[in-house]
C-alpha cells in the first residue's frame, strides 16, 4: 500500500514536470515566432516584448509551482499517515 502511494506521488510529480517542459517549449516557439513577425513587419515599434513578458511571468509561476512549491509538505504527509493508522486501528 505504501508503494502505491509513493508511486502515485512520483507519477504526479513527473506529470507536473512534463507539463511544465511542454509549456516552456511552446512558450519559446511562440516567442521566436512573434519576434520574427515583429521584425519582418516593423522594427519601429517592438510590440513582441509585451506578450513575451506577460507569458514569461506565467512560465515562471508555473516553474515555481512545479519545482519550488510542489506537492505536500513533510508535516502534512506525516499527519495523513497518522490519521490513516488511527483509522486502520479503529477498524480492527
């Protein structure tokens, strides 16, 4: 049972990382495309900077949610395991 929980947590983390890397690759491709469009149509006004910065902020927040603030804290995990042990003891 503990292996199943560990597997599910690991699976969620991997899916979150893959989702972030997919988001990052799409962001980079669109940024290059917007830059090319901007420079091919007009170099007087560099408008591509605004969507790049706005979407870039979203990418940074996505990265923070995946890598810095991901999952549950150790304290929460311990509390959940204690509650599960109490429930198992009640049922016996």
